[in-house]
């Protein structure tokens, strides 16, 4: 892979992360291609649950904007933090490694989850967005009942 392509990918990923940090879903969505391959590493039967509606497959800019709006609506913004530990880039692919700290708005439960985000960038736009995270930590924070008792 060319060094130029890797540098372009790294630059696009940094811009994406900057916009995510600003919290403007429409601005973030501008960086996604229509037809983006968007996946979340969650059990398929849990996609689109009422308590975690942002967890589902997406495919384009409108879907990307909706994801970030839904994510924000279900969390307490002033109690959110993300630490990006490393961005690994090779050609058009990048992996972002880090940790999120959030508080579920409906339950008030805080959670911490490690994540890996695999992105592919072509022509300055994200064409693949695959997230691998501690889905159990998220599910427990949003589960009904004291302490998320319905989950293992």
C-alpha cells in the first residue's frame, strides 16, 4: 500500500473522530459514503431493541446521522468520555482502539466499554464502519430492573 493512501486514510479518520467529538450528527454523516457497510458486533436478535435503537446495521449518510442522534439521545452527554488509544492505518483501512465511558439516560447506570472500530476510507469517505465493543456492558446498563438483573 502506498504511504500517500495510508496518510489520506489516517487524516480522514482523525477528521471523523474530531467531528464525532463535536457532537454534530449531520457534520459526522458528511464523511460517510452512501452504501457504507456498517456493522455492529452485537447478537442479531438485539439489533434495534427499544432500549438500544442505535444498535443496528446502517448503510448511508442519513443512517449515520440517525445513529449519532439516537446514541446521544439515550446517554447523558455530560457524563460521556471517549479515549482513543491508537489509530492503526494501512492503505485504505484503519483500526481505532479505545475505551468509551457513558451513562445510560433511562437507567442512570454508568458503563465502560473497550472498542475497536474498523474503518475503510475511499475518496475521503468512510465506506466501511465495523464496531467491536463490549456489548454486554452496554446491555447491562440499559437493562430494566435493578442492576440490569435480566442479563448474565
